C-alpha cells in the first residue's frame, strides 16, 4: 500500500489533498469543522471519512450563488 492509499492521513497529507495551507487544516480541526481525531499531540484524518465530508460540503454548497 502506498502513501496515497493509506487509510489514515496526517495534517501535511490533508493539506496537500485539499490544496490549502496546513494552518487552515489546524484551524478547521481545532474548531471541529473537519472530521478528525487527535492522537496524543497529533491530528489524524480517515481518508474515506474525509472524502465523504468533502462530498457533503460540495453538495451542500449553493452552486448557483452569484447568479
């Protein structure tokens, strides 16, 4: 299994996956706005849960905003 298929992701991997800064990932995690778990001092993200969350974020967005 390569790193891209790993079921658990780090902050660095999530930042790359979502194409946003690590600082934004930390903020979302601390505010409980992104599904994650804290293991000791480290945030961890389940890949499948994150994919589902992202899909739900998109489907809940108003794609016709601004029209």
